[in-house]
C-alpha cells in the first residue's frame, strides 16, 4: 500500500463541490485526482446501454469483467476529468443528472463496489492521489493520512449543480434537480454497503457559505499543518 500521508480523501454528498475542490487540491499538491464518482457513472452507463436494469446484480455481476475504464486529466483544473469506457470517450454522457441517479443505484450493489474498489486501490498504488467520492475515507482508503468530509445545504448544492449544467449547455428544471439531489442523498446514506458517512477521523467542512478558493485553502492548510 502507498504511504498513507500521500493519500487525501474528500467525501461528501452530491453537489457539495467535491470535484471542483479535489481538482484544485490535487493541482496545488501536484497529485493525481481520482474521480471515483465518474467510475460509477461509467459502469451505470455501460449497463444502461446494454438494456440491463442498474439494480439487477444477478445480470450485472457476470459482465463486470467486460468493462474497462480509463480516466484522463482535464485540460484545466476547472474541468471534469475525461472518462473512456471500453475505448469510447463518454465524458459528456456520464455527467447528466439521470446518470448520477443510475450511478447511485448501481453503487449499492456489493459486486460493483468490490469491482471498482479494487480498481481504485490499484490506481493508488503509486501514492500521491486526491480521491473524491462517498466512501473514500471509510472503506476504500481507511488508512489515508488526510481525510475531509464536505457538506452543504441541499438548495445551495442544487444551485451549484444547475450552474455547472448550464455551463455545459444543459437547461434543467431547478425543482427536478433538487429532488434528484435529495433522493440521491437518501439512497447513498441508507444503502447497506458502504453508505455515505463521515469517517471518524475526517475533518468536516460546511461549504454552504464558503467560496471554492476558501475551501481549497482550508484543506491545504490542514494538510500542510499535519505535515
């Protein structure tokens, strides 16, 4: 396993700013940014396209070995990482609200979590990563030396998500997006396997009233102080 001090985990619910914060923290530290949410979205997209229900573990499990996922760095620290699914660039397809909901459903399946957890740990073997997700500090990298958990008001998270979608050219209904966020929160926190929760040794940061630079500064300060 890599040195625990070279692993940073940033967990939290949908729309809390994990991706934007993680990208900037990774850039400042010159670490690799591991977008685990994109990996679950890619798996969900694969089975959606295959016509297989994303809650059907019996049908999904035998086909997990057919999936290859590669993440490639974004052009800037402001952009999402790229996602390649079985040699196809699906970076845009995996970022829709609908795929977020499907990812929430499929992430509750033990075999899917096991499959991606193993993949994530292999990526982290070299160390120096910022891993963003929902169970990074509790399940995937419990030995991480720097753990953070972000939270924010659901309505504020909805506004941030809408802004992100509109920047991508998508016009979504605010109440629809808010409902999806609240439903995903419930699904993620109540699932039996690796539920969304703060690790006991993680630092809690409420981002509702904080700017992105403020959150990044706070996290970097904690990391440097720990060193």
